[in-house]
């Protein structure tokens, strides 16, 4: 599409000259800039319902963009140049306010209204022979402004994306370190976190060379199952913090597929996001000890790795076994600790345990069921029996003396 016609004749000083018709049009345009701006602002309020709902400052910023656009068009029409100046002359310092106030779709609606307002005035601004050139110039100019607006929003999105990525990394690091400060809560709010409960941390190996879309794909998949998700890659480890998780077993099984080969461990559920640090610590401890259980499911709970974590020197796992298994068994009395100990020592035989304790086999079965009720771990399942046996070992080591609950049970 050609530019508005411009005379190629030269003046004595070597400057380009313009036709009398165009000179008259430029003169009228300059004289009517104020009127065009007023008409445009009135049309914005009439045609765009969302415009009147903006705050006074927001309307002022957008009105300034419209007025700058009209004034810059007059200058451009007189001397068409490359469009690179549009970002500074039209938008000025408004891009930040513009992208915060309205979406790109609304910005283009605003540009359309401005263009239509100017087009409607073409018959009053230009002689008949110059009207086609003026209309063509308006269309070309509006195209350049639209491209410039898209560039403004693209740059803002890139900046916001980079900032969000850095902010997310800071939050993940703070949670892993156990930070619980106003700064952390402020950062979480700035990131737009909505979940208020049920937080879980998953850890595993990160891909050696993740694709540019890897993190976005992982975040989108997590968004199907959780209200919010934070993704962090620290060296060769991938951390996923999930909030408001629905259907945890199914969700984590699906999310584990996006981790690199190797163990994937999830920590216990935390009631608040700052407390997710404990879930993360348990998950990392489980990840370090997971190789001791080659046939562990993927993903595996950090609590299912308590025996391996104890052997690896995890004091939190030792305390968990004592507090959640050993002490409840001792407190329950009724011979549960003695029955469980004999059951393990005698090769998991119900009959041999009954003979050792001088009780009926049904009594042994009853007591083992009680162990499951008290602790949540079933001694009749080999893996869970291993957890219970480890709990007995660390519990006895933690005791200063022999608990009363471990006296011989006698006949029943």
C-alpha cells in the first residue's frame, strides 16, 4: 500500500514540498486536534461500557494515549516516517498503566474507536481530492499503532513472566528452608496463590535438558488436580508444591510421569503453605533413602520410607516412628507390644506366637488387628510389618527403661 502522495519537487533550500491540498488538510488537522480529542473521549464513554467503570487515573492514562495518538497522527501525516517512534510518542509512559488497566483486546477496541472518530471527520478535514489519501493514511497509521500496542503487551507479558519465575523460585527456596515470615506471605499473595489448605510437596529428578515448555506443561497438568502449584528446579532435582490437591493418589501418579527416571517421593500433607517445609524435608529425606527400597512404588510416600530414612540417619523419621507407632502401642497396653515382638521373632507365625504367649491363636489375631487399628500399619503385610518392627527397635532405644507395656502378657 502506497504512502500518501508527496510532491517530489524541491524547494530552493532542498527540502521536500507538499501539495497545496495536503497542506490545507494538515492545517485543518492541527486546528482540530482538540476537537477530535474531545469527540473521541465522548465516543469512548458511549461505545465502551468498561471504559466508564475504570478509575479516574486509569481513564486519564488511556485518554492521554488517545490524545497522543491523534496529535502524533497529524505529525506523521505531514511527514510519514518509520513507525518506531510510535511507542514513545503515542504511548509515552503509559504502557505500564495500560497493561495493568485493560487487556490487549480492550486496548484494540480503544484504538478502533479512535480511528473511527478520525475517519468520521475526514469530509470536514480535507478537500475532496485529498480525502482518499487521508483515509488511507488513517488506516495505515492505525495498523502501526495496533502493532505497537501488541508490542507493548508482549513486552509486559515477558517482563511479568520473568518476574513471576524469579518470585516463584524465591518462594520455593523459602519454603524449603522453613521460612515463615511476612515477606513469604507477601510473595505468595503477589504470585496470586489461592489455596489455603492441604499442601503437599513432591520431589524427584529433573530432566537433564528440559524443553522450553517443560515447566509450563508441568504447571498446566498440576492445575488440573490442584488449586495452585509451584514448580522449582534446583540442580538435578525437581520440586513440585501443590495446594488444595484433589484425589492425591491419582493426581500424584499422573504428575510423577513428568519427572525424570528415578524415585519420586511426596511428603505428608501440611495444613498451611509455610508449614509445607516439613513436607519438603520429609520428601527430600525419603528421596535420599529411596534407593534402599528398589521396588518402592512411584511415587512413594515419605512415611512409607520411614525405616530406610532411620537407617540413613534421619532423626525426624526416628521421632515419627516413636511418636506415631511405638508410644501408642505401649499406651494401648493389652499385650500389643509383647504380641507384636513375639510375632516378629517367631517368623510371623500365629501358632508359634500363641504358644509362646500361652494364649489362643485367635487372641493373637485380635491383638494384631488392634495393632493395625492403633497405628494404621498392618503387621500381616510384609512391608508394613517391617515398618512396625523398625518402630519397636527405635522405640526401645529411645526409652530410658523398659516400659510397663512390655511385661509378659500371660494367659488370656
